[in-house]
């Protein structure tokens, strides 16, 4: 019996979508490798304190939140391809700076140390806000509406593939060469961002947004975007689920400390463990390509977020490397279900005239919760201990599912084919 759905591959007949997926892959690979390298540098240079890992997320999320409202306006009023290209160029420049900063012979830059690392993280928060507001709306413009669900699946597949490879490469290169040779990691990042920029340049579609009938100020456009999200109960519910799941279940940020203090292994072991959620998410993407979510999407959403919380707790309680890997694998697999459903809903229900603003608000809900969750995890680990903080986060995630289900009982009846 052939379970494969050939229609899921039809979207690859579109040349510009193929180029977009390649851009997405190399961009994600570069970003994930860069952040893994920076996390390892900061952790092993700063007395192995969990709270410092949390500060990395906080350093990124503050500029990200403050910039996101403006970036949504920019995405809805200017060519999205140019926004993405400028952002990619800035990432490339940042990677070159990190490469130079890691050269022992360049004493002036090398002496910047932690300031340089946190400075790049801060600037990336600004860059990421523009990428978040422009990437998904741009993808929606280069594929027909009937391919939205399959394009969302392939988009997350490209992201998770890059997320798998980035920390593994960073962990191996960093682990076997130590901090003073982190320049090898940062050189690879330069190449990856250059490739992402190259493929983006090949896309001919400019991603020009549709203009609304009424000319609005920046503040008015922000207000309209917020009003749209908070009046749409379906979008608000799905965003809230992901927000609190990521906020409370932020165990990923503590993996360097968990690998060191619980598993008693070095940074080379961190790379593979860090990618376990992404490997699980990629596996789930493969399943969802064969069996696309549609009629029972609401139930799948609620159960997947609750199961994510369960496996987060189980991860905290294990002291075996491969068991820990397996638990993180399943957190990524079930988290990806909610990601694909959320992206599908946003694509299907958001008018093109406000895709940038809604995408920016979505990124504030979800993207910022990763970094705030990292800080929350580092802070609670300082107060209650490493293992207890992860257990508390998983339990709170399960509780959020119950609250959202009670506030919006119709969510479990969600059928994507009716939207």
C-alpha cells in the first residue's frame, strides 16, 4: 500500500520555493551553529553557571521584542526579499566579526571577549525580528494557497534539519579544539551565511506586500495587527499554547549544564544532545508528510503539547546519555506538531496586507518565549537546582494545556480543511 501523498511534493515544482528552502536551510544551519558555539564559549569561560546561559537568551530577547512591532510594519510596507537580504548580509558581517574576534593573534578584538559575544547576540535579536516578520509572509507569496500546509511542513523540515546539524558540528569542532580555536566554528558560519545570501539572490519574486486602502501610521498599523490577533480566538489559543509550552519547557537552554553536571560529559557530547529535539521534529515532519494533519488537528495540538511536557519531565529525571537523548527526541517530535498546525492556521487566516505584522506578533509570542524561557530556566535552576527547574517547567506546560482547553473548548474540534 502506498501511503505517500504525492501532492506534498508538488510545491517543489515551484523553482522559487526550492531556492527559498535552500536559503532557509543554510540560514538555520549557520544560526544554530553560531548560537551553539557562543553558548559553549560563554559557559566554559564563565565558571559554568546556569544563570549565564539564561542571560544569553535575555540579551537577545530584549531588542527582539522592542524591534518586532516596527519590523512587522516594515514587512507590510516594503519588499520582503530586500528585508531578508539585508538581514542575511548583517548576519554575514557578524559571523566575520566573530571569526576575527576568535583569532588569538588579533589581540585588540580578542580582548573584547565576553563583550563581543554578548554584543553579537544583542544585534542578532534585532536582525531576527526582521527575519521573523518577513520570511514566512514571503514564503506565502511564492506558493499558491493550496500548498500552504505542505510548504509549512517542508519549511519546518528545512529548519529542523539545519537545527540538527548546526550544534553537532559546533560541538565537535569546539570540543576538540577548545575556545581558542572557536575560529573554526565561526569560519564555517561565514560560509553558511554567504550560501544563504547567494540562494536568496536567485529568487526573482520581490515579495511586495499588498497595500491597504487606507494609509496608516506606524502606530495605527501595529494596533491593527494586535487587534486582529487578539480578536481571532483560534490564532490566540494556538499562539498561547506554544508561548507557555516553550516558556516553561525551556530545557534546551540548560543542556550545556545538564551535559556537564548530570551526565558528566564534555562539550563534544553536547552537540548531539542539543540536536535531539530537532531530530525528533524532523522525524515527525516525515510522518506528517505521509499523514498530513487536517480533520483532527485540534486534538493533535492539545495532546502534542501535553506530551511535550511529559517528556520534558522524563528528560530531567534521567542520568543516562542515550535515555536523555531519547526524551529530548520526543519533546522535539511532539513540539513540531503544534508548530506545523500554528503555521498552517496563520497562513490560512491572515490577509496578505497584514502578514508581516501578524508574523511579527507570532514571533514575539513564540520566538521571544524561547529566550525568556531560557532565562527562566537558568533563574529557576539557580533557585531550585538544575533537575527541579526542568521538572517544574514540564509540569507547568501540562497545566497550560488544561487551561487553554477550558478557555477555548472548541479548539479540540479544529479541522484545517474547514478554514
